[in-house]
C-alpha cells in the first residue's frame, strides 16, 4: 500500500527512499569520520547515488546538471570572496588592525581578551570563518608569546566566538550563503534578524568563557606588570607585514566597496556571486601581485565538497524522501510554529555538532521548502536553520571549522591538547544556551509579527 501511494504521489517506492536515505547517512558518516577526507566522502556518495538513481530510473542522468546549475551562484561567492580575502590579507591590513587593538588595550589581559573576542566577531562577519580563523590563530599565538600569556584561553575563545560572527551577514558563513541563496533572503534582512542575535550569542559565549577561564589568566594586573607590558608592546611594529601602504589602502577600499555591494545587490538587480566576483577581480587588478598564486589559494576543496554534497541531496530529494520528512515534521508539530521552530533548531544544532553545519544546512533547505509548500510561514524556519546550524558547531571539537583550526593550532604550535570531554563541557554548555536563546528569540519575533517578509 505504501509503495502504491508513493508512486501515485510522484515519489519513489518506500524501499528506494530508504536506500537513498541510507546512502546520504553513510556519506555524512564519512564526512564526520576524521580519517576519511570529507571531500572524498561527498564525491564518493555522489557517484554511488547518481549511479543508483539512473539505474533505478529515479531520474535521467542529464538532470544532475540541473541539480548543480541551481547552486552555481554559491560557487561564485566562494571563489570571489576567497580571492578578495587572500589579496587583502597579503596587504597586511588585518595584521595592522590587530596590532592597533593590542596597543589600544595596552596588553592588559582582561581588555586584550575582550578585544580579541570582539575582533574575532568582526573579522568573521567580514571575511567568513576560514580566512578569519587562519589570520586570527597566527596573530593570537604571536601576541601570547610576546606577552607570556597562555594560548589556550585565547584560542578556544576565538574558536567559539567565531561562530557568533558567522551569523552576522549573508556572506559571513557558508550555511548563510547556501540558505540565503535558496530562500532569496536579502543581505539587509541578515542585519535586521540575525545580526542582533549574533551580538546576544557573543555575550553568552564571552560570559561563559570568562567564568571557565577565571583562573587561567591574570585578569587583574598591578602597575608594574602593566608597565612591563607596555614596554614590550612598544616594540611591536604594525607595519611589519605591510610592503606597500598604497596596496593596503586599495585593499581596504575594495573590501569596503564589496561589503556595500553585498548590501545593495538586490536593489540594483544583481546577485551576490556577481558582487563577489567583481570584488575578487578588482583585488587582482588593483592590489594583487601574484595572480596565479592567489587564484590557487581559493578553497577548491570546499567547492568540490559542495559539488558532491549537492548531488547527494539532489538525488535523495528526487526520491521524495525529504518531502516525506517535511510532511511528518509538520504533522508532528500540528503546524504550530511554537513546535516547528524548536524542532528545526534542535535538529540543526545537534546535527551540526555531530557532522558539520554545511551538510546539515544542505539537507534542511529542501525540507523547509517542502514545509512551506504545505502552507506554513517560511521566515522563522529559515532563520532557525541559519542560527542553529552555525551555533551548533560550538558543542564539539569537530562541529565547526573554527574549532578544528583552533585546536590544531593549539596542539601544533603550543603543544597543548584539549580533549573531547573538556571541550564539550565548555562548548556544549555555550551551545545549549545559545540554541535555547535562538528558539526564544525567533518565536518572540514571530508572535510580534516583526519578521521581514521574503
């Protein structure tokens, strides 16, 4: 009977749905398994499910191209921003700004710690999480070594605060780009909805981290210690990595114009990918020195990962399995937003902690689209996935790329290892508080009728 209903509704039979869902699950296990590269896992899953889809007549092979075509704009954003960030970082602009903050805080532990957390938030919001983390990890190590501060409190705090910065704008995180593009969310809507909660989540993170590391840093320092710190800081050269001040200025201007372009893209009728590619091209034209080297620095591994992931999701979606999941979720919630928002937030948060926020976001995009097709308002659901999938990564050492980078740097450069248990005690608590806040925040906006309509 189930098979007949599936066929009549245009879906594949139940056993085909189950087979493809199992294939997707195994792909995600491969993504989460540290010894198996996640890009290889995604491409392998894509190859197997594509072959099965063609063999079982789920769709014709040519439809694979249509699956990838609808996400080409995401690749444009990744390539363009990757080029822009590499050129800007080579100019020395980020090092210059960071050294300015160190001098402004006079190296005092409490002030410097807070400034680095805020700097992380801003850098990730502007640069996206991977380049920002690479820059900040190296800078934090230099600062800690120069001032004899332990690296662990700073690097772990940077890793966790980075995930708050990742929800500020459309281009701050890859899940934002994926979901914002699929849902047609304007750049300005991020500043209206997610940016305020990004600040709240940052405050939650800093509050818990400050409590956890209360005995790890000298939060109060006497006058003699402060004078010694100022003497060391006086030796720092903010221009050390700046080969040309004109290149630095041009890089800053191009970065600023690109950010403005993201904000006004929809108003002028162009896509985020166009703005990103224009920014990257301008950076190469006016500030780049080694064009081939810069283009090689684009994260092609992530792009190939996306190719495999989108094919996997597309194959499962064609069977009707994700539409069936959406129907079950709506039935379970009774179409009540008070149940749907917590359900999606919980799934996105926990799933991101276990696997990674990118595959979780990619899986939930068609689910939310199908839920909306059943007559449920879409705005709260999209924001639940965006906020919870980014913040969920705080819970485990592999939940977010920021945590992976920070822990790798801490072990390799400082010889300090942070175990799963220790990290979950810190990050898990922060994640629970932040995701619970997401639920309350979004439901408050929904019942106040304050969501900007798409």
